[in-house]
């Protein structure tokens, strides 16, 4: 059954409304995974496999959209999907298995909520690409596309470099936390999360469509409260935590 564009717009606005609600909810309730993990949230799964299961559906769903419905002659859409899959390939098959977190777990409720989030966003993007998108070849030299691609890779680089620093703080077998130092960590506690927000801001600009904007809004709604929670956790755990350091925006937040 096909969805009309007017119905699609209603779904889009509802999805944005949920993102805004989630943002305010996460300012009050800390999502229980990573350093904030808690057994109070029910059954748990090893965090390596939790990450894999959480991120894999987005990659698989977008590949299915690509091979079944995407016009193969539309280079702009192909590049957009390639960038999307680049992010999710790393989050599915690379990032989880670089973590030095032996024995750590995440609640299944977090894994399943992540699966729902990823499938919903991927469906909105994939459906737009296959039914409503109308990119011409000259979109590849449009200022919005070139600027968005630059921002996407800037965010990707910041995210990957920050993750690399955090991962290498802990040697294999170690479980204690340490204060990250240097580079963007001089100014903020979570440059990895800032990098991901920049990445999806770039993606929203280069795609210049509703679902990509929704993806960016959802990313900011999830990751900004996460950064604030991390920042508070660092300050509580370490008496010598740098006082001038902010959570996610240098000198601001």
C-alpha cells in the first residue's frame, strides 16, 4: 500500500514531535547503557552484541531499499545511501568490537528501542528516496550538497578520532574509567557525540529533505542529553575533572 505525500508529512511531523518529547525526557532520565548501565532496567545482553543488533537493522534495511527500489541511474541518491551505510557499517561491524569492555552489558530494552529508532528513521529515508525524491545530476555540484558532504566527513572524522582516543584510554582487560585529555577533550567532555551531531547535520544539508532533517533532530535530541549526563558523571566521579570543560559545545554547554 502506497503512502501519499500528505500522509508521509503527517508521519514526519509526528516523528519530530516524539523526538522533542524524548529530548526533554532524557534530560530527566539517563538512558541506562554504557557507564550508566543498570540491572534495574531488566534483562541484559553483552554490549558488543547489543550494539551490533541495535545498528545492523538500519544497514540491512537501507541496502534492501537500494537494491529493490532505488533508481540505479540516480547518482545523487546512490551517494546519499553510501554515506548512510558508511556510518552504519562502522557502528555495526567496527566500533562495537574495538571496545575494551569485557563483561559489560546493556539492557535489552535499550537494544530494542535502538532497533525501533533505526528502523523508523531508515524507513522514512528509504521511502522518501524511492517515492518522492527528485534529484537531478546537477545536485552534485549544488552548494548544499558540497557543504553537506564536507560537514558529514568533518563530523565523521571528529567522531572516529574521539572514539579512538576513548577506546585507547583503557588497555585490554582494564575496566576503570580515566579522564580523556587533549585535542577537543580540552574543551568538551563528549567530542565523539558532537562529531555525530555534526555528521547528521551535514547529511541533512546534503540530502535537503524531511527524513534527513528528522534524523538530525533525533540525533541532537538523543546525544545532547547524553553528553550532559556524561559530563555530570565525570564531574561526580573525578574530583580533579577540568572545571573549564563543557559537555558538548565549547564555552557554551
